[in-house]
């Protein structure tokens, strides 16, 4: 069973007129779910998961979390850089993204009431460092989910696959010295944020548990699928994760104004199907997928439609 989660709280994160990371992205993603015939399965919730703040403060410096809350509360408009516009609802929205993702994790790996989930949330999170906001991101939601799952009985290895067009520097840096989270990414390179070279493989105990698949500008379905089939899938077979988490950015779509790549909606669907097949072999088919980037409404809607159909 596929769980689909969102929340009206995401509308509170106001990035200003004309900003690409706007609440219209939620509407576009939900349009994609409707096209897939699954809109009746979407659940809106604002119930705070009891472990939300503890996970945020474990992944991030607690002083950073309070700094962000204070900045939003006093009416700040930027946080750490011009890339990160905020409003008085931004802390609530970023916190809600983590909360929903933890709820989904419980339903998949604790309650067994779902096999897979897709969380339609904003702001995105994969650029957020331990104490630094970057690239529209404030809390590293997927990292919070990984940390939470590693505290659950029977989960010792988590694999994160990030297919946003931008490398998830924050997620990589948070786990690069650990072997209980295998971070993998396919992305345009060189490109923002400047990380994600194939030579970045982790350090210390985590050496070999980071794997990047950088692609030249303009790459389409064939190069993405080659990276997944011949690069990622063998790693999943070797690592045998107990949980697979997806940082699902759809900004590599050919229509996206920020990406410069040529992936199609069907390509996103095929990537997802390959991941579902791999998960069936290693972790009982269980996958948690979280919306990251994607800034063209039609590109996002069509890609999400293919993604959730493949997850179903």
C-alpha cells in the first residue's frame, strides 16, 4: 500500500513573489497525484509527531534550530543567505516536513500499515547542513528520517538515493563518516552547490559509503538510467539496506528552469520502478520518498504522476 501525505502548513512558508520555491509546487505535485488516479488516497494532517524536535536537534545543532525559529518569529525575510527567503511561517513548515516524514516512517517500518510513502512537502531539505541553511533548505528532512529509522529495532543500514538535479551536499556531509547510512546521488555536475564529484566517497568509518554519479549538462533518460542500473542497483545488492529513502527532486525534467537536464516524466517513472524492484529484493519493498526540488509546474505534475504510479 502506498501512503500519500501532505499538510496545509506548507502554505505558510512564503518565499515572496516570483520565487521558484513557492506553494504552487505543492499544488503541482498534488495535480500529479490526481492524474495518477490517487488523489483520494492523499491524507492531510497537521498532527505533530512526538519525536520531531528531538530528531531536528539531533541532526542539526540545537542552537541553529532556535536561531531559525527566532528569525522567523521576528519577521526576518532572509536566513543565512539570499538563497533562503523566510516568513513567519517558515519554521512551522520546515518542522512539519520532518513531522510528516516521521509519521510515514512509522507507518512503513513500525505499524506495517503501508509499504511505501510519498510526502508532498516543502521547503526542501537536502542542502541543509548541520548549522547552515542553503539552497532553499532549512532542516534536512531526509537525514532526520534516516536518523530516526536507525533508532528503530531491526534497522541497522539505511540507503538514501538522491535524484534531485542538485547534489545533496547537506545529506552527504551529515553522514559521510558513517557506515550505517549509504548516501548515493545522481546529479548534474559541475553545478550548484559545487559538491558531488565521483571522488567524494566518504571518510573514516564511512569511506566507501558515499557514492556520487555526476552527469554532464543536458543528460536525459538514457544517462540517468545507465547510472541507476549499472551504478546504483549493484550497490543496493551489496549493501542490503533495511530501509531505502528517496530525496525525490524532479528538477532534472527537461522543462525545469533551474536544471539544465533533459529527463522526461517517463524517465522518472522508470527510475522509480527500478528502485521498487531493488527494494523488493532487499527490504521487503519498503521505500519512503520525499519531495525535494522541481520548479516547473507541468514538469513537476507529470513527473510526480509517473513516480507515484511506480510506487503504488
